[in-house]
């Protein structure tokens, strides 16, 4: 959502539509947003995929809560949805609970991976990166591969229709 950085998505399936949306509040020094794409899985099935990077200042939970609410409002309970990215939210934070309460499931929790930490990559202490899926999807082959290519470890999963 800035000129130097933003969100990106690659898909082996056709992208039918996409949009890049700014997240509140508008007055942040570092703008945040999400990228949403509607993916054609074939046979008339479509998957909504959203990737985001939420506000990073730990003490600003109220800002992240606004951003999470904007994501949840956009999602509005639609099936066949994946929302993923760097949420800068720990598992027990209110913002993560908002997402769980809305009906999305963290694939790391679904797979029972403990501790599931993703940050910092050199000695992870917290999970702040997530793949959240709607209840009509399942995840398999969930992993958090060791790598120092970023300051975060990636969460990877194969997402399937139930």
C-alpha cells in the first residue's frame, strides 16, 4: 500500500479479480492494507484469498483491532476463504481472538503444531504470522520451515476443500 512495499500474491490458478485495499487508520506513517483475489479453481469453484501485513507497533493493539475488524467486515463470513499474512498479533492477543470468534481457523492450531513460533526467524518466540481458513476448508502438510531469508518464518500449508 506504499510506494516501496506492499502485499503480493502468486497463484497457479487463474485470478479472476483482485483489489488492493487500504486499512485504517489513514494517518499512520506506514500505510497498511490487504490484497484480495478471487481464484478460479475450476469446475465452478472459486477461492477468496486475502493477504495482509498489519500494524507492527506492539503497544497499538487498538489500531490492529481496527484493521482486523476491517478484514472481517470485508470477509463477512464468506466460505472458501483464506486470509493470511503478518498480523503482528500473538496467539493470545484480543485481535487473534476476534478472528477465531468470527469463524476462521489458524492452520498451525488445526495441525497442532507447538509452539508454532514464526518471529524472529533467528530464534522464534512468538507466532505472529498466520494462515486463517474458513470452516469449509482443511489444511494439511502445515509447516514452519527454518530459514533466515526473512526476519519471520513462513507458515506453509496445502489448503483443500472439505
